[in-house]
C-alpha cells in the first residue's frame, strides 16, 4: 500500500481557507485565495560551525534569549587575569553612553573586571574599588570617562542618585555600578548586567553571565569571538 505524506504547507493553507469561509459565510462574501509565505532557510555551511560564527537567524554558542529581548552570554574565567582580559575586550568596544551593572558577592571579581574595562577604554588611571569614596572617575580614550559607583555602604543613595542619573544620560560616559540594589529604579532597561559566580571546581574560577539588551548584540558577539580567539 502506497502512503503519501501530506504537504504541511498545503494543509495549513487549506485549513486557513476553510476558517475564512466559515467566518465570511453570513456576509455573502467569497474568500480570496490565501498564500502562506514560508521563508527559505539556507543550510549551514561547514565554516559556520566555527567559534560561534553562525548566520543571524541562529543563536550562537553561549547565547540564549530571555524575555523582553534580553540576551545572555555565558562563559568561564579561570582566574583574575582572565576576568581582567574579558573586561579589556569589552572596554575596547564601548563608545560611550553604556551602563554596566556588576553583580557578585564580596571579592567576586567586580573590581578586577573594571580594571580591565578601563584598560580597554585606554585609561591609565589607577582603578580601585570606590567602596569608601562611593564613586570614582577615570579618563579614557577620545574624551570618554568611566564613572565607577559602589553603593555597598549606603542604605539610601541620597544625592548620589541624581549624580548617577546625570552620568547615565551623558553620551561620553561609561557608567559602572556595583551593589546597585538601591538604585535599580534609576538604571535603564537597556543596560549590560554582568554577574560573577564562584564555581565548585576552583576558588579562582568564576562563571560569568552577561545579560544585555538587543542593541548590544553585535558588541557582545564580537566580544565572544575575540574571547575565544585569544584564550590560551
């Protein structure tokens, strides 16, 4: 007995025609022919499997997509030099106006990452945690500035909230925030949030999770490629 596999596109088209005919039955109207457009998808070529270089319609390695167009890049740092290098790679791609939220426990790698970030932005300033000074400013390339905030010791941001808002609105400033819980309402939805998590394998190792708005997709894709290319 010969079995013929139905064409799914034709089945969907037929079902749509029947549905429209039922809806329009009482209106004495004849449904126009419907055409279901199914986009052609080109097969992957062998070179597209290398280092996450995939076509735009495929999520690359380490990338997942969350709700509200939030995207995620995950990787692992094997130590402080690795964490600083990742920061430097990201810093080299920033152009001003970015807001970066750093999340971790004490000693999680936030300051180490910021040191690399500043280096990638061309800064020669000494980058330290502003836990006691609350904020520090570093000079970068091309007139850019890094405004580094730490709200760990505050229960209320006070006037620093207004200063933070000004930094966020400045297109020549990259704003970096640690311990941001009390200023979450000030931070834009389109920020880059970077979380550092310890792993059970090694005290120096960190799982790094970068959540970012869709507008930074190209920046983070380039970051991922260079990160893989330069790993030892």
